């Protein structure tokens, strides 16, 4: 039985960098090799795969169908190879060395300042690299091996991802002083209306989670105000532009300490989001991600 010629990890890395940078010169620079060396590696990969992986036209690099499929599969192969190296280097020493953690913007400013000092004490050999981004991009980075784990909020549908619980975070209503909903006591369910809302821009999972929790249909974009961040959201509420939602962890951190803003809970079963540490299914750093979730537990 004849053996099949397989691509090398270096060849797959060259192709991945070529897809990311769009040029041989920039990909070679990122790989710390000469352009001829990178070009030769890509040509050898094409011989192994039996077809062109890139189209070279007027200096532009365009992936072929074979190339696009190879990049997609190469990301998983390279991520697992990196996992292997990290696991071997840190065998017997959990949460040591480099650990790349993503965090969504509606959690990062409120959870990290409280949790990171304790992490450094518990795991002094840990080198934590943080990236703040929206959930879809963090999930993509987990799958491509650019992140080891990410702190996100559920519910969020994503295949190929496992998670460990940090805790629940209640979703509260924020209204301007003098507003009809700025009274005392919990807000009755159904009192919040779409036309009165200020929301985070589309793409923030808190937006969708809050609307679902309060059973409100998402309003059309042209009919609402949208904020880029929670601090901007608070300022817009304080200015009397409408009512919105804030996570409990943000309120507890003092974000809503504004004389123009009233925070109210909602009657009945309090709407919540579940905060978790997520990682790519099959990652060799899954055990460390679980340890991280324990260290970040909400009180």
C-alpha cells in the first residue's frame, strides 16, 4: 500500500499567512522567512494537493477553491499543533505560560479588574494575553486557534464550542429620572416597549439576550437609538433619550452611578444571562479553561 504524501505544518502555516495578508511579501515577513522560501513552500503544497491553491494576478493573491478549503482545514490542524506544544511545555503546571483569553465588552471592564489580581497570585507563571471583542469574532478566533478561551454570555448558539459556568448576571432596566418607568419597585413585565428603547449596536449579544429575556420584538434599526458601549448607553439614558438594559455586574461596578439614571429590576423571574468560559471542543487547554472558570466565579 503506497503512502500518501502529506503537507507539512510549515506549508500549511505559509498558506494561512498568505490568506491573512493577501501578499507573498507580507506573508513571508510574518513567517520570518524570505519571499522565495515562502513561495517555494506554497508551490510544494500545490504539488502535494495536486492543484493550485492561489491565483497570482497583478501582485494580488486570490485563493482558489482548493486553497480556501485547505486554509479552513489548516486552521484546525495548526491550532491543534499549537495546543500540543503548549501542553508539552506546561505539562503538570496548569495555567502557566501563555494563555490567550478573549472577553466580550459588556463583561471585560467589570469582571477583569476584580479577578485578574487574584489570578496572578494563584498562578504566578501565567502570562495572560487579553483580547476584547464581540462574541462572533471571539468564537471564530477560538476555532482558528488564535485564542485559548473566551469569556462570553449565554444564550449563544455556537457549534464546536464547550464551556464552563462562571455565574449568572441579572439584566436590569435603566430609565431616566422622571420617566414613567423610573418609579419604585420592580417594573411589571410587559411595561417595556420597543419604541422607548435605547440598545447597544447590533452585534452585541447583550442586546439580543435582553430583548429575548423581556420578550420584546427587536425594533427596526431606523426607529431606535443605538449606543456603541455601555458607558455611552448610560449617558443616553441620563440625557432622557429612552430606557435601556444594563447587566448587574456593570451596575455593581458603579457604571450607573449617575443622578439622571434610575435602575429597576423586573417583576417575576428576573431575566439573566449566564457568564461562561468557552473553548474549542477538543482543545488540550480545556482543563485549564475549567480552572479559569473556577477562578473567575461570581459571588
